[in-house]
């Protein structure tokens, strides 16, 4: 038997007869935890030459030499992820990637490489950068030119550095996702810089997720006008809690203004909007004119991520409104979802409808 996928977990131990290691000679996918078994890493380095996808969790320097050899021994490495790695280990391992500079098309890293290493990836199509609040300077992505880049995702990367990367490498990008958990670092000035970088440098953008702020509504309008290939648009929305009353949520999203801009300025191909990170949902008085203005366009998909009790925002009036505009062909789908229930999309609107139907049935039985 030959295996193509292998997962080495923390504190992994093995015990197999001599020659059984040949079963791993055709491995194409390897996820390795450096707290695994050193001897087994040596065996993999010897027998595995065809790994295409490599995902690494590296804790400390003990396995750096072995991982370097493992990377260097591969014929064509297409996809590599550093799920966890310290800066000293990254400095040691990163140079081994240069050998695969012409074949690597996907990189995900939580530490920045040296500029020369980044620049060597001339065929890189997807780049994911995962920062943190303590590592606030990503100097090595500044003015970085990646000629083949098509998708760029970033979490907790300083917004000005990220915008600079878009300015340098954005011409072929069709997908961008940006999120920063540090709410204090994301003011409207920095957000404007990012939005401007996108609509000035990414003419082919189709899928976009970014921070939403009311103060940037005019910048958003320019983005909608300039980026005519947009299909899906997602917003990370922060809500503000009253410091003296944690149950009181101040109004943050000006839904009327936002929906008006979306209805008037959205390109013809844009049909899906996703709102994340807020429990503040639009009132029916805001939704109805938006749906009226959207009539005659591509049927719309609206998604709202829920963090709290969905019964506070879902009611029979909303169900009736959505049903009416679905029948008109204005709405394709209207989704409230929560990762609390499922790691994917669970339509809580459907869940509510089912609950109402069950309740009605029980009442009829009495």
C-alpha cells in the first residue's frame, strides 16, 4: 500500500517493520508538527521526494536542519504553509525555499521572509500573511513585486504595509481579504489608504473582504465605480459597546447610506454581500428601499454573521419581506449564519422558520 497524504501530530511515535517506510515514497501532502518524532522526520527526508503540499508547525530550533533537508529534497514543491514558526527558525528555513522559487504557487506564513526570498517567488499566485499584535512591522513586504500574484489574504498585518504591497503587486489580483483584530489600529485614514490602493491598482478584483467604517463611505463608492469586475464583497464590521452598560450597543453601521451606495454604484456583476463581526442588523425600513432599488439586477445574496441570540433580529415580518422579494426575483438568498453552530454556513433564518413551523404544529395538535 502507498500513501499520498500524511499527518504527523504532536508527540507522534511510530513502530513499523523494516521496509515499511517505502509506503511513504509517494507522499504528496504532508502536515508536520515539529514536536513529533525526529527519527521519523529523517525517514521521510530520505524516502519522500514528491511532496507538493507542505504544512509545518515548528516549535523551536531542534528540527530546523531536518526540515531544511526535507524541503530541499523535494522535486516540485507547489504549496507551503508555516502554521506556527518562530523568527530564528524562519531565518534558517526560508533559504531552502529558494530552490523551489519557480514552482511555488501558494505560501501561507506567520513570519516574514527576507525580501530576497519573497522576490524569488516569481510564479506565486496566492499569498497569506498571518501577523499578530506584537509583530507590527512587516518591512520586508514593502515595495515587494510579485508578478503572478492573484490572491492576497492578510490577518493582523499593519494596514499601511498591506496597502503598499497591493500598490506594488496588485495588477493581476482578483481576490483580497484583510482583517485586523486590533480595533484601535484601524482608523478611517488608514482604511482610506487601503481602499484607494485597491481601486487604483487592482482593476481585475472580483472577491474582496475589508474593514467597514461609515467614515469611508465615499471611498467605498469610488471602489465600486472603479472595480467593475467585483462579484462578492465582504465587510468586517466592528460594533461599539457602551463602557457603562455592556448590554447596550451603540448604532455603528449607517445602513441607509450604505445600502443607497450599494444600490446606485455597484457594478452589474456584484451580487453577494457578507457582513461579519457585528450583531447590529438592518431594520426592515432600511431593507425594503434597498430591495426596491436592486430590482432588475442580478438576484442578490445577503449574509450576516451572528454572534448572539438570533431571535433578537429574526421575526415574522422579516420572513415575509424576504419571501416577497424572493418571489420577485430580487433576492436569491438571505442568510443569517453563525460559526457557533457549525464551522461553515448554517442558515439561521431557515432554522427560525423550522422552529416556527414546529411550534405551529404543536399548537394545532392541542
